[in-house]
């Protein structure tokens, strides 16, 4: 970095390594190497499992309730990848990305994911008499307890809100993500009743 422009030119190896690890997770099979010539420290990131490996990495210190669920679909120029896995904790750990940019404030892709997850799990629970109170739906907050998920979309013309690009604003993406997840997650639950019951 140019010291005439930046207040500090001391790069943090850990901050850069974390971002490069994210990129390696998001781009299955891509190998990224970071070398720090100041300390001779270096790391190589490559994940053949892509975002499934990301979810497993996030769940390392926890007890997963089932194998990771992976959904990958291309529809209307939108590529959607979702990996999710529940563990025995109460914390929710959700990461969302648009064109490899970490959308920390979420956006339309995350809204679509949350809506579909809540609707699909409630629908499955009612259909299979798994809900304690058949008249009431389980809230989205309760459904996301113990959830670790990564939602990644790649779209031709992303519209981000704000200067920091931390929130996706493309309205059409919500419906696409919702429709895909309703369909694919619903099918997964029907085909994997043991995992569905644990969820």
C-alpha cells in the first residue's frame, strides 16, 4: 500500500488469510496461497468440498445433528449454492455472499433463504405431525437455532446497497432463492426422514 494514501501500510496476515480462506471455500477446488515475506509465514487454502467444507469448518467445535445439506442450482442467470447443517447449540451462524462479496448485512438472497427455510420446515413438521402445537407455526428465530449455513449467489448485475457493498438489493433474487430452496429442501426432507426428524 502507498503510504502517501493510506494511514497505515502494515497489512495483517490474519485478516488477509481469513478473506482468502473464504474465497477458497466459495470457489470449490481453487487453490490460493498467501506468503508473508516479513515473517516467512505462508498458508495454502484449497477446499474440494467448497461451501460444504465451509459449513464443516464452522461446525468443527460443535456436535452436528446430520450431514451437511448442499443445494446447487442455476436458474435465470442466477447461480445459487447453499450449504446448511444443524448442531446441538442454540446459536445461529449464517454467512451470505453475492459474487464472492461477503454481504454481512444480508439482503434479498438471505431474505429468500430465511423465508423458504421457515416455510419448508414448518410445512414438513405439520405434514408429519412433528410440531408440538399443530395450529401454530414455529418462528423463524426458533427454526434457525443451531443452524450453520452459507448462502452464495452469483448474478450478472448485482446491486449493492451502500458504499461498503454489504447488502444485496436485487429484488428478483429473493423469489428465485425462495423457490429453489422450497423445492430442493422439501425434497431433501422427504428423502431423508431420519435427518429431517433430527432437524
